[in-house]
């Protein structure tokens, strides 16, 4: 299965640079150009190309050895660098499944995944009804 190529928008790249350099929200494009040249000796076009190449190498997997979810840069056959995302991943999935609703103990939520016009999956999540300790 081939991976979908995602194109990064220039405004997203600008916001990324502004965040990396902790720039004010009212930054200008020339501020970004100057900062990239000053700090890294590269042009905006080169930086955008690097971001695009890296962005399309972001991957997610479950380690077959440890059963741990990981995210990082890879090419589908091997990882170049990765990190575990246990709690962050699980919290994100729960938030997505419950649509941000904070479940009370014993409460549940059902999310249907629809492809086209047809339901494909039904995922049920329930908050454990009591604390074990």
C-alpha cells in the first residue's frame, strides 16, 4: 500500500518557523526569511522543501516486540528516528472517540466510523466504573 503524499501549505511552514524562533504573532515573511538565513544559512524555499520531505516521512506503528505505539520518521520499511507515544496517543484517541466529552465513571460512548455513506466500524469506550487503588 502506498502512502498518501501530503503537501504542506506555505502558511503552515511560516507558522512553524515563527514557533521555532518564538516570534511574535505579527511576524512578516521577510522576518522569517532573515531568521532562517541568519540561524541556519538556508533560504525559505530550502526550508520548505526539508519540511515537505520530513512531513511525508512521518509514520505511526505499534511495535511488534513491545506492543508500544510509536511515531517518527520512516520509509515504510525502517525507522530513522521514533518515540513512544503511549499516554499521549491513548489520551488523544479517547478525546477523539468521546468528542472531547469528559466521561464519568461507568459512562460510555459509541463512535461510528463511516466510509462514504456506510458505517464501517463501531467503537465503544467505557470509563472504568471504580478506582482499583
